[in-house]
C-alpha cells in the first residue's frame, strides 16, 4: 500500500510517501515561498524521485487542522485535486495528533502546541506508554494559563512539548512551574511523515472518505468572520 501525505498547517510545508508500512520519502520546505507555490511541486518531485505514478497511490493523508486557515486549505485543496474521482481514499488527520506522533516512542505526556495568537495555543494532551499512544484531551484553543493548569496533573511524568508554538508556550509554561523534558529540535515541527504514520497506525479502522468530503478542522472562526460577527453585534 502506498500513502501520500501532505502537511501545510503552519510555516513548514512537508510531503511524505509511505510504502508497505515504511516511510519511503519525506521532505520539508521552509524557504519563504508560500504553500500555494511550493506544495504541488514538492509532491511532483516526491513522486518522480520514488518513481511512483499518481495512479499507484492507494491513500491520501492530509492534516486538516487546526492551524493556519490558509495553510490548512491549501493542503486539502491539493489532495482534493489529486484524489478527485478516486472514491473513498482520503484520510484527514488532526494536526495535533500528527505532532504527537513525532515523539513516539518516548514514554510520557505529549503536549503539541500551535500558536493561535492572542495568548492562546491550539493543543491537546496525549500519553505514550507501553507502545500505545492514547489521547487524553480533545483538540482545543486554550490560554497558556489554562494549559499550565492541565499539565500540573502530570508533573510526575516526563512532559514533551512540540509544534510551531514551542517558542511561545515553552517559556510561559516553565514560568508557571511546569517541568518540560527537552526533545531534539527536529521533532518539533509539523511533519507529513507523521501524518502518514497516523493513518498507518489505524490499519483497517481508518476512516476513509472521498476527496469531496474533506473539510478543514477549525477550532475557531477565521479573524475576518469573527470581526464581521462582532460588527453585527
């Protein structure tokens, strides 16, 4: 089975190809170009490099949010185009779950964080223990104070922070008395390889949908919509 995975929910765009349970190809782009400029060429290069044609792809995996509203839409739009008319072959993955998958197999509490601005982060908590990754909380937009309060319940366990909100949340959580266990910087950013592995982990239980059914996962309304509703009030 061949899985093509895309990730563009934050500053770094990435593409990965998984074949028969192993990551065959993984690449990240952070060269200042917009995701709309670089993501599709990255996909084309990945397929050519691996000598795989679009017809050979069995499943498409994409991080569907939370994250940058524009970034989320771009990756989903690319998958919609590539998988159009192929039936139920697409899998949407939470960005936070994909980030947590970066850290496997370190034992402890995983706390992916994404900068949501206004002193908030998109986050969720996971535990990895005895070879099993378990979700502890649902994806949410939380203040850093509320996140620190959540993490206080796990102070007797290693806590690992990752995601593009690392530099924002890390210092604030440490100021609140949360002890964090460092991980290599390479494990912090969003990564399409982890998105592919999330789909692979689910095996036959993975929920596959058509390209038309793929929708972004936003935890709050875009700023323009929030301002419009505020003006109406």
